[in-house]
């Protein structure tokens, strides 16, 4: 009998999301009754604001929402997103430039599909969100990592980008605030990078999903606001998940130049068609409604951020740059490596994260998920009591 044809080589090469893998393991251990505290998932622990839930309930009473709707999104939501983009990113766009997607991940995937051709190189500042390199590979591109360590505040420079640029460079990924580091580029830093991309005709994919979660008076200035002329070669990715505690509602979007929006809309018409209409109606309420509850969540994140930085900094061998955005801390833990802990030789943060989970029942994500070893990502999107207890376990483990 003839052997079955092989599976897709492209899909077989794609790795599971490291953050979801760690979070799933932590949840499985909790289900077994173990008192695991997880800092792995980038998911707010708050409830979705009630007025958003009410908007969804109201939408359930309208039979029109039980039918197919435009693949690129409900017109009212596209209009609301265009207004948010003007308000928060300083860019005037037509609703036709907005494509509503099934969460931010689909927006990221489709953005790369729109502008990457086989063999293109994509400059990927590291540390990076674990999905970016896989989405680049799915578009037949080659990710080129440009690393900025804790000594640079995890922010790359124009000089680093220029050193990595080749004739194959087609795209730059720009993320501020950053997942996993929480770093926020200043307006001057953002402008310099935008002007460099404009000079060289490089597409920019900018992920702005954390743009409303910043602290200490810091503002995340969009690259299209800092350099308006770069808007013609920029795709903005965003969504309601983080700001409004709506991770499970699965509503994201991208904003693109008209020609790029058109090819993305065509792709989506075959890939998924429209996003769930009830969730879209909820997203309209979130974006256009009162922002008081979102602000209360931001203030809670700020309090947790300061607590986590202060407490982690008490551990000898751990260096904690202060994040000014998102809800992650990304400590440099190289001082804990190359040593024996609990009778184990620990040389990498993969080994360190396993040791921490085994011995302290605390789940963290190792730096290898986001680039080089030597770092851990801890989310502070969890309850205050658990947040403190987990760090106290780490203090005891490495005390």
C-alpha cells in the first residue's frame, strides 16, 4: 500500500505558542489540586465592563445579528475603530481602511500575509511576542532578530536596524508598549525609527494593542502620529482584549492603506468571513462608551506593576527594568544562571522556569519564548494577593 502523503511542511514547522503552553500546564496542575500561581497568561483578571455585556445582551434580541454580515466588519464598528484610531493614534482613516478580525492574532497573521513575499526579510526587534516569528514564517518571510537587552531598556535603535537591513528587508515590526517587556518608546525614538523606515520604503507593522495601558504619565505615541508620511506604508494592529478585559470575545482589527486593506479583506472573505456579530456589537460599546472602568483597571495594573518591580528587585541576581506599559515585567535573571539551585545545575531560563514551577509552584515564561535566554516574563494581570504570594515564593526559593 502506498504511504500517505506527508503533512504540510510549513505548518509542521510552526511551534506551539510558548505562553499558552506554560499557561495550560499551570492550569492542568491547578486542576490536580496543586496551589500553582501563574504569571504566564497575558489576560486581565477583571470582568468585562457590565455595559459592554449589556450591549451584547441587547444585540441578542436583534435577529439581524444572527445573519452573515460584511466580512470586513460591521460598518458601525469600523466607524468606531476609525474614530479610536484618530483619537489614540493621531491618524485620520476611512472606515474602509479598517478590517475587523477574530482577535489580534488574526490581524497580525493577515498583516504579514498582506505585505510579505517569499524570501522577504522582516526586522523583528527582540524580545518579541512569541507569535510574530511564526506568523512571518507562515507568510514565507524570514524573521531577522534585532536584540536590545535590559541595558537598552529593551528598545532597539536606528543604528541597530540599519546594521540589520539588507536588500531583502521589506518589513519592520514595531511594538510600543511591548509584549513581553512593557517598554514604551519615546516620541523622539519613535520618530527616528519612523523616518528611517520611510527613507528606505520599508513596511511597518505596528502592534498597538497595549497603547491605552501606560503609566507614570508616559504616552505611547503611534509611529504614524510621530511621522505622518509613514502611514502609507504602515499597518496598525489593535483590539479590545487587553484594555477592556475582553480576551475571550475575540475582536481585533487592523488599519491599513487602502490597497493593503483591500487584499486583507479579500483574504478574510475566504478565510473566516465576518467576526461574531454579538462580539462586534460589544466591541462598539467598549470603544465608544464610557472609559471609566478601563481607567480603573489601568490604575490597578499600575499598582501591581510598582509592587512587582519592588518585590522582584529584592532577589539577589535579578535586575528589573521598570516597565511603563502593558502588564508585564521582564526581569534580567542572568545572575541566577550558571549556578546550582536545589541540587540542579541551571544554565538557561528554560531550566530555571521548570525549576521554579517544580519547586515553588509558580509559572513564569522563559526568555527563550521571546528571544535570547536570560530573562523571564511575568504578567501582573492577576489578583493582588496571588501576585504578592508568588513573588514571596520566589524570594524564599532564591533567598
